[in-house]
C-alpha cells in the first residue's frame, strides 16, 4: 500500500486534496481490521478519542419541497405522510434550542425543506441564527441552494456551519435527483466557503449505489479546496412512499468502512454518524466511533424520522466511556 496516510497512531500527516478514486477504492479494499486500525490511528492523532459531539436537529420548515430527491419524505413528488409546516416562529425555535442546550448539545442544526430560500426567507433566518448563537450554541442551517450574496448575509448573522450534502457520486446523482445537478451543489458549497462559513457536507449511503460511487463521493469531498469541517455520513432511512423505500439493505460493514475511509481522508474534520442509527446495533455504532465518527445527532427525532432515545445514547456513551464534547 503506497498511500500517504498516518501509519502510526499519533502521527499527523498533511491534509491531502489529490485523492484518486483508485486510492479510495484501495482503502475500501483493505482488510477490515487493517482499515479500522489505520482509521483509529488517524483519529487519535487529530481528536480526543473518547469525546463525541452531540448536535441537535430541528426541522424549522417541513415538507412541501419542490425537489424530487428519491430518498426524501419531504418532497412534494411523493406521498410519505409528512405533515407540511410553514417556517416556525422564532420563539418556538428558541425554546427548542434552549432545551437542546440543557440536554448537552453543543451544535443546533436547523433544516428547511426549501429548494433555495428567497431573500425574505433569508431575512427571516437572520434573527433566528443570532438568537440561537446568543445561547452559546454553534449554529448550523440547511436551507437548500444559496447565492453568494445569501451566503454572505448568513455569515454576517454569525452562522457557524452550513449543511449541504453532495449525497452521492457525480455519476449516480441523476439516478437520485433530477431537479438539480451535482454542479449546483458544488456552486452553493463554493459560495458558503467563500463567505467564510464552515462547510458541513457529506452524503447518504445505502441508496443502491456501488462502492465506486461511495468512493467517488468521498473523493469529491476530500478534494475540495478545504475539507468540509463536518462530514455527515447518513445511512438511508427508507421511508414508505418514497421511491427508495424498498432498496436493498446495505451491509453494515460497508457503512463502517465508509466512516473509516472518510476519517482517513479528512483527518481533521468532524465525521458525523448521522441518520440511520435506529436500525443500527450498539455494537455497530461502537465500531463507527472506533473507526473515527466523533459526532452524532442527539434527540429522538431527526427532521421527520426517528432517532434513538436520549437515554439509550446516554447508556451507550457510559458503557463506552465516551463523554459529550463541550463544543
Ligand atoms: N432541502 C435542503 C437540502 O436538501 O439541502 C435541506 C434539508 S435536506 C432534508 C438535508 C439532508 O438530509 C439531505 O441532503 C440528505 O442528505 C438528508 N436526508 C434526507 N432524507 C434522508 C433519508 N431518508 N435518509 C438519510 N438522509 C436523508
Ligand atoms: C444530514 O446530513 N443529515 C440530517 C441533517 N444533515 C440535516 C438530516 C437527516 C434526515 C433524515 C430523514 C428525516 O428525518 O427526514
Ligand atoms: Fe427538498 Fe432537501 Fe428533501 Fe431534497 S432533501 S426533497 S431538497 S428537503
């Protein structure tokens, strides 16, 4: 193996932005023990290995989205039983943010089912971001596509992170979404980065894509001018009524490999074990932490679907000797 990766625990290597897809496939192809050992060594060199960040998600505008992302219950194109809801009032968002903080969250992520916000919607977001930030929480929003001016406005409001996932490889993208392109996604990320906001970008696995697609997605993420500061890796949550409801199960070991490969490629980033944890055993989640995941979503709901109960997460952290990162 000729890849330049940290081969000894405790060794920091320079951050690479020149990954080829073959490099990444070579990582995926390592024996499971070797891959996890390598990833864990990188993880220890860059992070406190027994701390995991807890981010809380709140859907501030739900459903009715004009995009046709085949995985998403919030698209108007599918009948997934999601009750649409207009943008929440600032007081209600603040109440949820205070509760998240009391329960140990250090980052508060707000999601809106928009294709791209209007100027008015951006202006409505400004006091919300300022308010949540004033509680001492890191702020993150995911609002769809942004222009450069909109990104600057959010930066002025003090936004810490913008989430905008690549979701899959450039080649597989059109199989999943037809109402926008992979390039559109990259453009928004460019605007966000240029505005000085931290980038949160990752994707979904288990959508029927190949390993080459998973490698392609990670290659795109790691070869950006800067690694995204946060990299959420979601396991598809199959929602009845969406076109991906019946897609075949992805072997959990392939998911864990994806976490490990992301950790090796983007050593300094937060790698988030995101959606899909309700279907994962405690042991599988523990292997994800060993492989380098150091962030999760806490609270019993993601945006519209279930997430593990807080008590179960607390108990798992206790068993593993993990503490919540203070942020
Ligand atoms: N509309 C905005 C957008 O698409 O960027 C923000 C909200 S959207 C729900 C945020 C992300 O949630 C998507 O990019 C996707 O990665 C993730 N997501 C949505 N539905 C999912 C599902 N069923 N399983 C796993 N992840 C999902
Ligand atoms: C991310 O990568 N995953 C989160 C967050 N960013 C916005 C969303 C997961 C959504 C899962 C499906 C749902 O609950 O609607
Ligand atoms: Fe809309 Fe985002 Fe869902 Fe796609 S993922 S349908 S853009 S809310």
